[in-house]
C-alpha cells in the first residue's frame, strides 16, 4: 500500500485509485493502414520495467479524474504526479518516457496521444 497524491484532492491511499496502464501511448491515426503486427504492437506491447515507469491512474473513489504518475515499480516510490496533457517532469538521472505503439503512417499525419491530445508521434 502506498500513497498517491491526486493533483486535485491531495494525498490519498492507493486503494482509492485504479491503475490505468502505461502512460503516453500514442494511438495511430490511420489504424486501417497498419500491418497486423504493428496494430498488435500498439494494442498489446507494453513496457514492464523494474524501476521507473510512467503510468495512468484514476482517482476512482474520489474525483474520478485521470492523471499520470512516474513510479518506481520496485519500491512503489512515487517520483512525480502530473495532469493529463502536461509534459512529464524532468527527473534527475532518469530518461523521459518514450511512447509505445506504432507512430502514424505517412507524411503529415499526426498521432493522438492517450491523453486525447494531438501529438507528434514522439
Ligand atoms: Zn482526486
């Protein structure tokens, strides 16, 4: 059990929250142009690190809002909490998150971030 600080409600016990998977997954805009392998990669392939992991959480027994968490999966230490649409914070000595999933196909296409914001397919 650990404490998560909801960006809107403040610190609460983990049991008030629900895990929503890896953060910063880029959704391909032209999914019908993807190969089966690329689509399967987007749907199913996720990082499973021991250490820093960027995750989505929802305060399901509180404000019901989604937000992102940078958490050390080995120690459950919360390194950062930030709202959807905000850039991940710079964490000293840590790599910023890199999105999973196939980037958009074709020139000029943009992908939609899991946050629902138009991204660049970073
Ligand atoms: Zn909340």
